C-alpha cells in the first residue's frame, strides 16, 4: 500500500471529517446486504460519466480523445489481487475528485449519522448524495485508487487514494487517455470477484441494460446486452420480441396471456414492460422466485423484486419498470417512499387493470383462462382495495343459475335483465350443484329472473364491498325483506294447492313451534316460496349473510343468530301435514325433517348423517300408509 501512496506526488494525507468516518462505517458494514452491489455502483458511476461525455460531444468536439469509443472495461490481475473498472467518460480533475470522493455527503453526513443512530423513520430524506455508492467498494477492498483525466484538453490527470481509514490522499499523476480508472485491492475473502464468470453473472443481473458496452476479463468480451426492450418504441417492437423477453425474464415455457408496454413522460418519466402470465404457480426452474417487478433506474437494476409498484393482489404480474426520476437511498437497494413512487404505482396499477379489461374484451377465451387461474387475486383485490375497488368490478366473472356453465360479467348480466328488473340478484352457498335447488330461488325461477351463484369462500368477502354496480343494487335473494318486481299476472301460475283455512294454518304454525322449540327464533308463513315447502332466513337485525360467512371463514367468534323458518302454506306437504292428528309421530318426524332439510340446503347442518334414522322412519310410515 505504501508503494501505491508513493505514486501520488505533491500530496499529503487529508483527514476525513469525524462524521464522514462514521458514515463510511455505516455504508460499509450496515446498509448493504449483498457485497456484489459494489460492482453495480461502480458501473453505474462509469455509465453516468459516459452519458455526460456523450452529451458533451453533441455540441463540442474540442475535447480530449473525441473519437474514442464510449466503453466500460473491467480487468483483473490475479497475481496482484486487483480489480479495475475503467471508463472513457468525461473524467475529473483533482478538485473534482476531492469534492466528489473526499468530502462524501459533506452537507448531510452529521445529520445522516444522527438519524441512523436514532433509527429515524425519515432516513431516506437525507441520503442519496453523489459518491456514496462508490464507497460500497470498501466492502470488498483493502484500498481504492482512482485515476482520472478530464475531457478538457489542457487538464492534468489526478489520482485519489484511500484505505478506508481516517485519511485519503489526492494529487497529480500521469494518464494519457480521457476517463477514469478505479482500482480495488480485493480483500482475501473477496477473491471470487477475480473470476470472469462471477463478474459476468453480476453484470447480467444488475447492469445488463447499461447503454454502453461493458467488456470483461482478458478476452474483453462484451458482458451486457445494452438494448432495454422496454425503452424501445412500442410501435417498433414485434410480438415475438415481447414473448422472447418474457421467456428470458421468467424461463416460463408458456407464452404470457397478455403484455403491456408503457412509456410515460408525465407526471414522471418511466418505462414499463408488464406481463400477465399463463399460470400463477412458480415451477422449480422459474427465474422469478418471488412476487415483485424488476425496478431499474436509468437501466441500472435497483431491486430484483420490488413489491411497492403494484398492490398485493396484482403480485402475479411479471415485468420491469424503469424511471429517470427515481430517488434512491444510499445503497440503491431500496427506494424512498415518496410522490415519485406513488405516481409509478398508480401508473403501473392502472395499466395492468386496463390490460386485463382489454383482454376480456378482445379475447374471451384467454380471459376465461385468466379468470380460472387468477380469480382469487381479483376477488382479494375487491375485498382489500382501500381506495377504488370499483375499478376491479368489471373484471369479475360469475356463473348464474340460468347459465351455470358460462362465465358472465356484471355487464353481461345487466344486458340480460328483463323489463322491470332494477337490481342484480345473487345467492350464497357452498356448492354450485346444491345451490341450484335453494328455495331462495323459487320466485326468481317463477318470474324469469337470474341470480349470480356465489360459492367461492372469497365471494362473501367480495359482497361485503360490492353493494352496487352501474346504478344497480346487488341484493341477496335470501333477504326476507327483498321485494321482487312481479311480472305480468298472465305470466304467473296459479297456486297448485288450495288455500288452507286460517284456523288450520294457525294450528300448523303452533305445531312447528312446539316441535322445533328454541332451534329457531320464529316460524311464519311467506309468499316468497313456490316449489319448496320451507326456507331459513335471518331474523331482523342480524348480521347479513355475507358477514356471517366471513366470520366463519376467519374463525372469528360470534354468536350465530337463530334462524326464522318460513313456510310455504300452499305446498302439498304442508297442506297434508296440517291434516295429520295432533299426536301423530309422523307429523313430528316431518316437521323435524323439513327444518333439517332447510339447514342442509343452507350449508348449516352440523351432522347430515344424523338424519338417516329419521328418513327411514318416514319411509316406513309412508309404506304403511300406502294403499296402492
């Protein structure tokens, strides 16, 4: 190391300020979770220098080495144990080296250290100064030497040196070519970074889309691909290129169901390439091991799995987001939660929802594949989206009791509503086959109305939020207060059974009340039934059926309200039941069975097998009374 310092003429050690020393300790030992990040930071700095040089050349050719290729070269010296990152960028003079590297975070170092020590939640507001990322190289280096020559033709070359201790040295040196060389003397436990394959791996992961060629090792083969597809003009990208990039990104053998290419200048400048995969499951060879989009800043990878750009329920989306306006924290390993990120999230989320709606409109078959695979995510979104869950409503799909094999949107349902219907009807149940026989559907069947069949456990959570759509109220057909708009009288069938006298009816109600006792809160007649003899409904003031199901699903303790048993006074079973003697054992068995049938159809029966003995008794009684 002494030999290295001797190379710097006319120089004396310059002390770091105390707070800068503390800041270096934090950067080296605390903030970075992966040591390979140092290479990304140095390549990013080199790319910035090349970008500034490229911009300068647009208006000024009176610079040093005007025709030299704009490149980044990484060379290794295994014998010396050094790694060198060189660029042909705009370069720096001695004063610039001292300013950029010697007085790191000079305006905010003390505040940063204090905030870090106090575990301040506002840490992100005082970090991100120029040069901080550079110092991450001390995670792997015993010392760093930076030699640079400015693009200004008459400027002298300068050299900066530090071993990460209390001082650095700065002076003049000899360098023929324009640009900057950063030499790292690697620590003994960092020799992995002297392997070509390891450097190629890091460049491909973090810096693949840097817009300048990066050459590595003795062969000086180019390691990065440079072209970032998401930054291309969408009109000039072929469909096959999108599919190829998706396979490269995910290693998924199935083509995506849809993609979205987003280029935005305001309110933030951003590029995004988003994919809707064919399947939410990740396979053993999948390149993407977690939810989250790849987040880039000016083509430099910042986060491999950024979960802040989309809400949780859209976590299945794959792709990349790149922004020129992205503020970074010290380590570039996370981004500050501020207005820029909020704008990016809003833009990306909106684009995904638009893409799904367009897919549903343009390709019904593909959208059905999507719904089968991802319906739980959309339903989760309706349930938890805090601000605008209504944006997800058009994406929902349902089966109905009139079209049990088809998927219908709410718009499809509305278009099929007969004249006079204003509400959207639905029914909750545990199984699509059994729910079709629910007594709650009696009047709908009789009047030609349609009901959404909601049998997915998540549907209960959805209906807690989804109360209205496009001016149409959503109503549960099990609601005892629900009023159906009656169709024209000619369309209604006359009751098949004669009216039962009031005295007999009153006696029938009393018999039900005596047999069932406290199992129900009340027994009453209803005109809401046609083909079924009875149904169970909630008493007035009880939590709605959706919330009761939610409570059961989340195992929340609550006292389920005793149901009201509603009877169809015109039903043949009840009219004949009313004629049985008051002490009839069969009457008691029938009343118990009618009640437990209603429990069963509601999915509330605690032990269906317990009905077998009673059913057999009823069968026996029926055979004994059979005169045929």
